[in-house]
C-alpha cells in the first residue's frame, strides 16, 4: 500500500527513462533490481530478528551507530513529510483548489498521528481493509477503459534501444525498497516473523504487476505525449469511465483511496520516526513524543518545498532514486559487511 497509493495517483514512472512507450518494459525489468537492492536490508533483518535497524546499528558500530540511527529517523520524517505534501498538493489542485494547502495537510496529519499513537496493529488492520479496495479499483478502471486503448501506441518496441530502458529500470527499482526498511523496523514486533522473505518478494511482484497495468492503460489511452503532461494521469483515466450512463464519475473512488492510503502512509512513517527515537534514546514508551514528531513532520512538509514543481523535481528520477538508494541499500550494505567481518549477530526468535 505504501508504494501503490503514490503510483496510483502520480504515476511517476511515465516521466522516467526511456520516456517513451517502452516505459512499461522498464517497470517490468525493475523487479529483479528491486529484489537485489533489498537483499542487504533483508539479510540484516534475518541476522538481527529481535533488533530494528536503529538498534543493530549501535550493536555493529558502537557510539557511531547513533549517527546512523539519526540518519534513518531523518529519512522516516522526510518521507512522511513528502507524503503529506503530495496529499495536500493533490487536494488543493484537483477537488478544492481554493482551499489553503495547510488545511489538507493538517487534517490528514491529525488523523495519521492518532493512528501512529495507537500502534502497529491499528495501521495494519487499516491497510488490510484498504489494499483490496485499491487493487480492485485499479483492475475495474482498466477493464472499463479498455475499449479506449490503442495497443499500437506501444510500438515500436525498444525504439531507443535497451540502454534507456535499463536506466529507467534502475531509477524505478530503488524506490520500492523502502518497504524492506519498514519491515526491518517492525519485524521485532511481529507475532509471526517467519516467511518475511516470501512476503517481501510477493509484495514487490504484486506492486510491479499493478504498476505495469496502470502505466500501459494510461499510455494506450492518452498516448505518451499527453500522459507525460498530466500531473494526475490516473484521475484522468477514471474520468473517462462511462458504462451506458450508469457507471460514471467513479473518480470518487480514487479520492477515497487517495485519502485513506495517504493517511496510512503518513501514519506508518510517523510511527517509524517515533519508534526510532525511542530505540535511539532507549525510551520506555514512544507515545509521549508522537505529537511533537507529527508536528515536526507537518512543518517539514510545508518548509521543504516551495511548490508542486519543486516537489516534483525532488521526487523525479533525477533525485529520488539516488536518495532512496543511499538509505535503503548503501547503508544496509555497509552494515552487512561489518556484521560479516565482526561475526556479530542477534538472538534468534
């Protein structure tokens, strides 16, 4: 749900290399790279099943691990702030353009902070309810607009060669890896932690298939050039749905999924940030700091970006993939090497 909700609305891959009709191939090829980039964090989670990344960083690095812990707390805060701003920008651009951006950000932040304070089980149950609705809506829309699709738009295949497609696969593959970091943080609190590898790979496969379906539908209906000019292409796709004048205006489903999905995403990253602070400073409970951290995340969502253009520039293939790669793969890889060299490992469950 974490990655699905953003792709469902912004579909950033359309403007990623190769920036033509071959982008769906880049998305498909991103799957093995995503799994590859997740391996360091996965192996660390299996090696330290009772510890979060914040905790095993200190085990491996001593006091220097505090700095790594602070980096991850910043990453969780920053990612949550971006999700808040993306939600606010969408709401202030499409359904209610005359309403101040801050109103939407504060509204979702209050709910997300409340969910984070109530713990992991509440957020998990919310995701369990919303994820099938999101997947079902995607498949429904694709079926209802299929008559508008022109598959000839997907040709010629590999128009610019394989190199741009592979580069696009790389830029797309780095972003979903943060799901592995989420699992690493919450793994010590799961009742049934076994089988985490299958869950991670299964989630990556499902997300990739859905992203391919969404992207192919948008490109074949709108064409590459028009799709790239749309800030919210999936919303435009849903507005085309009209089945005999009976089934139409189903973009309200999109709105519902967008609101609920972002609420879950923001609450998860708020929870990870406060959980990380609790581990870093060895607090008895994280709950007293949920509100201050939520307030900081809200402030960051306003201060970090001047406009939607500024936000889109950061989340584009030019910046976001390398930023995500550093936190999700490079740091875990360094820690994994240190763990192997020193022979340190955590207690088994």
